[in-house]
C-alpha cells in the first residue's frame, strides 16, 4: 500500500492501483471453526467493491465484470465473502487477496486472435479426401444379382 494525494492506494499491477476508500468492509458472525467465539465475535468479512464507480480503466472494468460472474450485483458492486479463518484480520486479508487476484486477472489484456487460412496444399488434400470418401460411398448400395 502506498499513500498518495488521493489517500492510501493498493497496487494491483504496473500502472493500476485502487484507492482504499473504494473498498467497504462489513464484519458478520461466521459459522465454522472458532469454538464459542463463533457466537460472539463477528469474524467473517464481506468486502464490497463498486466496479462502476472505481478508478479502474473501462476495459479492465468490463473484464472484471465478466470474470466476477454472479459475485457482482445488478448495480455493479462486487461482493467477496471470506469466513475461512478464525480471526477478523485473516479473513480481511484473504478477501483483499481474492479481490487483488481477480483484478490482476482482469487487468491482463487477452491476446488478439489473428485469422489464419489453410494453405493451398492443405485445401487440396481436403478436397482429395472428400472425393475419395465420395467414391467409397458411391460404391455402396444394393448388389444386383444375375437372376
């Protein structure tokens, strides 16, 4: 994390960072490990990140929305839930790491597909095999007897 004039920034990749104030966290009681503590302490974290209002580039936002799937709400808020650990701080760190992992994957531009065309020889081989198959099938059918 690095501090700038806009507040604390969380680096994602080279040239991409999100501001700490763009994240909101809510702590709730978790089920699972924790003994009696589980009934008393809110250790699970719900991390919310408003993709639409974030400072991310538009292409990254679009890829993030596609990657997030059903974890993103209709109003564009990404919800990451972490309740695997016994402490609030561990769950908070796990949720943030999952968010950063999603952001890193969304930040990678997909490689552009270049059209390819079969060579003339490959086209000729294909046509030859089709013709051979056609001849094979043409010879099938009823055998006429010499009756």
